[in-house]
C-alpha cells in the first residue's frame, strides 16, 4: 500500500515536473536548445541507433502519457488526431533528410560520390516509376480507408452562435498564427506575418544565392539556409501548433499537458509595455535608491507646441529600440557577421533578406521577453491600433 | 493458361483494343516508351527519368501523394455534393445523414475529412523535401513559387471546407480565423489606418464594408458565409489549384525533371 502510494506520488511528481517544464519560460528555451543541439550534432543524433532510441523513448512517453486523463482528452479529440500524426511524420522525415545529409556530407569529405550520384543513369518511367506510384497510391488509399473506418471524423454539436466555446481555436494548421496573436496586434499576426511568410517563401530562391546543395541532401554545404528554414518550420510553425493544441486552455491560458483545464483559473501575471517600464518602473526603482530627479509617470503632454503628439514621446523608448533593430542592426551585421553574405547578396537582396529575417526573429524575441520578463509591447500606440 | 492467353490475344488483336491502346503490351523499350507517351495521364511524366530522382528515399513520393490526395478529395467531394446542401437549415443534418448512410458505408465524409488533413501534412512534407534537397535553386525558382501558391490554396481549401459541416467546431474556428481580417491595415475596420479613410465625417471602412465583410458576406459567420465558402470550396479554389498543378507538373519536366546533383 505504502509502496503503491509512493509509486503513485513518484508518477505525480514526474507529471508535475513535466507540467512545470511546459511553462512557457522553460518550454521555449528548452525547445530552442534541443533544436540547436540536433543541428550541431546532426551526424551523431541521426545515426539509426541513436535516432531509433530517441524515437522509441518519445513514443513510449507519448503512449504512457495517455494514462493521464487530461492528456488523453486532448489527444482523443478528433480534430487533434492529425496533430499526433503530424508530430510523428514531421519527426520521421526530418530525421530522414538529416540522415541522408549526414551520409552525403561524410561521403564528400572522404571524396566518395554522393548517394544521388550517377545523374545520367536513366530508367524508363514505365515500369520503374509508374509502379512505385501505383504502390504508393494503393497504400495511401488503404491507409485513408482504414483511418476513416477506425476513427470518426470531427463533428461537434450543431452550430450555435450564442454558445461560445472556451477556448475558441482556429483550425489546427493555423494555431501557430493564432499563437502569434498573443504577442502581436491582430493586423501583424493575422495579416502582416502571413503575408511575409508567403512573400518570403516565394522570394527564398532569389535570396539564397548559394549554388551548392542543389539536387542532393546535405547540411554542410548550406548550414545557414537549412538551420533557418528548419527553425521556421519546426519551431515557429509546428511547435507553436503543438503549444496551441496541448498547452492552450480556457481563456487562452497556458496549462501543462497533464493539467486540468480549469476555466476559472486566474490569468497569469500582468504584462507591461516598454513605455511603462521606461517611464514608470525605471524612475520608481531609481527613487527607491534615493535618486529623485525623475518622477515616475507616463508623459501625456505633446511637445514642440503640439507638433509631436504625446504618444510619440511616451513611446519613444520603443521607437528607439525598434529603430535600432530594424535599421541599425542590419548595417552592423552587414559589416561584421554577415559580411560575406552581404557581398554575395548585394544591397537589394540583403534588404529583403533583412526584412524577412528580422520579422522571423522578432517572434521568438517577443516570446522570450514576454515569458521571461513580462514585456508586452515595444510600441503601444493603442490610439491607432498600432502595437508592436 | 493457354486458354487465358488465347482470350487475351483475342482482345488485344481486336479493333476496339487497338483503338484504345495504340501500342503493344509494354514489354520492351519501345512499347514501354509508347505506353507513357500515348497516354494523356502518364505523359505527365517524361519517358525516362534519372535513377536517383525516383528513389523513394529521395522524393518520398510526397508530391505524388499530395496530388493523389487532391484527386481523392475531388472524387469524394463531388460525391458529397450530391448529398450536401449548403444552408443553415440542412447542412448539419446532411452531414449526420451522410455519417449514417448505408450506401456510402458512412465513410464518404470521413475519408474526405481525414484526406484533407492528410493533404495538409503531405504538402508540408513535400515542401520540406524540396527544401532539404535544395531543389528550389535555379532553374527551379519559379516552380517553387508556384508551389508556395499551391500551399496557400491548399490551406484555404481546408479552411473553407471547415465551415461546411456547420457544427460548433466549424463556425467558431472560422470566426476566429476570419476575425483577423478585421485588422487588415486600411481595409479592416479595426486595422491601423482605417480611421483615416473617411469622407467628411463618414468612415469608409466599417464593420459592414471591410475585408472581413467581403470574406463572410456579412458581419458574422451566417448563411451568406456558408454559401460563399461552399462555392469557394467546391468550385473556385479547386479550379485554380488544378490549373496550377498542371503548370507545376509541366515545369517539373521543363526545368529538367526531378533534381539531381549537377
Ligand atoms: C497541391 C500541391 C502540390 C502538388 C500536387 C505537387 C506535386 C509535385 C510533384 C508530383 C513533384 C515531382 C517530384 C516529387 O514528387 O517530389 C513536384 C516537384 C516539385 N515541387 Fe511540388 N507539389 C505541390 C506543392 C508544392 C509546394 C508547396 C512546393 C514548394 C513551396 C513545391 C515545390 C516543388 C518543386 C520546386 C519541385 C521540383 C523538385 C525537383 O525537381 O526535385 N510543390 N511537385
């Protein structure tokens, strides 16, 4: 009995540990660190033995988690079934491509031909390709039909405009965008960022001028491009979908994966804007230390006889920060870290590149600031729906 | 055996067979090439392809699977259209009936719904493979762009289809999704800049004239939105996707076939 209890509480302790690790201030850094480790040690981690053990461990973890009623409830929701599929498929194919990259990279180092070598060996489409296609088609059909028989597709209560579900979630593949709504104004999260993703993807082949790595798997020949793309796809798209599915509960509050979705749980801490931090918290902290020339309070008077509205003065710290980030930082980088890149790209490409990179990077930056320092907006001109 | 062969030969020698298949049994190089060339569907392929390119571990057949899922969705979708009426009154009932239908074993809608999800995942994986093999690099930049548009359209197909069952999941997911349009700069009534667009005191962009209104044909997700999404989902987007897939395949061939090391 006591033994059972002890075991029980051990499981409970593990669960609450995982719940705690899924608090955003840990979850985000942990995922990013794991991501970096994977890329740095891609040759070791993708070894079939290592990757196999990792995959098994993860699968076991996932299956055992189903013993938890709250976790099971999330997974079992029909509309969430594709997410389980996505997790495993994306995992598998990322492994496959990195594995093939690792093999090719080693071959190149040893001066051996690539796995894809023999580019001139041709085979006839009939039968080599049509049969592969036929088999893929049959397997895929069988898979779909079995899936449809085993699991009922999502269908809930009939639409009722007066009963608002809590939480209200977008279709699962847009959960990443919905997550961005937490950090940005709707016009940025819902219009600007999707637009930039589309434009950025289309522009990609024109920005990436690296001629190597065309037509074969490799990591060594284009580490920067691959890291960026995988960061966007895995962290900013897939992980955010997972967050939106497993961790976002009622009132869009964050919950651990094994936590009961209590709709009455009070919202987390209040977040502050950069302007509050600068005009209120900073002088208040100084006052506490006996430095009193600056009294806390948001500026609410226009300057220069009304030429500069009060909100510009109020938001000036954010304007300076963002100005530095968007306009000064690229110049500094072009002269230092990105020097080679800049000469390869030229001015126009670099401009577009920075536009895309800065907006990609501002996402995790804002998340970190929010979760670790409770910062809400850099720039909060609520008067004009302009918050960044 | 010999009887079977004789019957087979009887049919293959007939005028009817000869008029359909303009080549013999694909057993040697020539007839195999002919099999691909003389068939309108198969001739999407070249006659011969690079060996490394069609290795399953290279393409994962993901583009092909995306295409297959699109076809499966088209077929099941057309069948669904026989039973489904896009009105607030009937939509949900029709879906329930489809679930319990004996004729389709209650599977038609399930396949269509799961297939849609699978297509979304397949297209992401196809894109991942194209990226990881650097296949967007010259001369395939343009086809990558076509692909991105296909990606957006696939997501929109899925999104518009989400509304059609007219259940709680549907209207609230679409409400959340379309609320963002309210915030379009200048074109949404809660977007930045919209407040500046006025004639005298009359605002040009308001809840009854903004981008969201255009999307939903109303200020909320109601009957008009259902009809609009239905037409987009069943006619408009699939047509555009079909055309773009044709361009996509054409360009795969014209850009030198599935990529390989130069
Ligand atoms: C409805 C969606 C799509 C369909 C049906 C489709 C289908 C295909 C097929 C069958 C191929 C031949 C090779 C393969 O199977 O990998 C291919 C190649 C290609 N696809 Fe797609 N695709 C779609 C979407 C996309 C997307 C979203 C992208 C990228 C953004 C893309 C970019 C490309 C490129 C660049 C190639 C040439 C790759 C090479 O030659 O190795 N496609 N596509």
